[in-house]
């Protein structure tokens, strides 16, 4: 295992520690888990291709590029909390 040093603000360092503590993890383990869970662009593209193939094969719907753009915009809006709400 390699050691790496990154420069972050004290506030972010403290937040990382707190988030890790809340999950009963070390900061190192928390950062490793967090980064491992974020897909790369190529992984996202692969997931998207599998999803499109599934929809086509099982639902008989051929998604257009416009459908995919609309879906991506909707996903971004949800992540930005511009749509949807907790009830």
C-alpha cells in the first residue's frame, strides 16, 4: 500500500475525520471507500450502455440521444436538489 499526501484545508480535514468517526472508520478507510464508490467516466458509460441494452431487450423501448440527455439532466437536478423532496 502506498502513502500519499494531499493538501486540504483544516476544515475539510476535520470534516473527513468527523465523517469517518460517525461511521466507525479511520479517515484513511473512509477516503478509500468514498473514492472507490465514485465511478469513472468510462465506468458510467459502461453502466449506461448496459442500462440502455436492458431497457431495449426487456421493455422494447429504444432510447434516443434526447432521452438520455433528458435523463442525465434530471439526474443532475435531483443531485443538486432542484427537483424532488423528502416527505
